[in-house]
């Protein structure tokens, strides 16, 4: 009888330990989701401050804030696009093209990224590449994908 009681208690202990482990992992998942949401909000806040500085003409501060936002999350297409605009304002056309290209890789359905990159290519005298991007931008725009 003692043996059965001991085995039963042992089994119950294992079940409880398993339940506790599952609860802890669920809590960790929730915490990770909260962190991701906070990071996402931080990216938006930081990048929007960058936009404000860009509109005010403080290009260096805008670039600094866009880069800071991308350190939080490098997969936000519009931040790459805005960083490209800031670099283009500084006449860093190659840098701007890199940013627009990254934005396109992340979201190739926005015509504005192709338009901005076409402008940068044009300013570098790369007429063929500019023309290709303008054509894509027009196609996307005609589909309402600005």
C-alpha cells in the first residue's frame, strides 16, 4: 500500500512540475510579445521624430534618429525610405539608393520607393535605371499601391 501511495504521489509531482513548466513558458512568450510591441512603438516614435527633424531641415539629426530606429528593428520599410530621403537631401545619392533598395526588398509594392530611387538614379546620371524604376512606380501607382 505504501508503495502505491508513493508512486501516486510521485506521478502527481511530475504532473505538477510539467504544468508549472508550461505556465512559465507561456509567461515568457507573453513577455516576449510585450517586448516586441514596445520595440515596435519605439521604432515608430524614434522614426517620427526623425521625420520632424527632416521636415525642419536638420538632416543630420534626422539621419541619426532613423539609424537609431533601425537599430531597434531593421525590417521597417518606411524607415529605410525616410532615411533614403534624408541621405538624398545631403546629396548622398548612393546612400539613398541603398536605403530605397532595402525598403523595396522589404515592401516592393510601394510605388514611392521606386520613384524616390528613380530620382536618385537620375541625379547620378543613371538614366536607364531611373527609367526602369519610373516604369515600375507608374505600374504600382496605377494599381493604387502608393
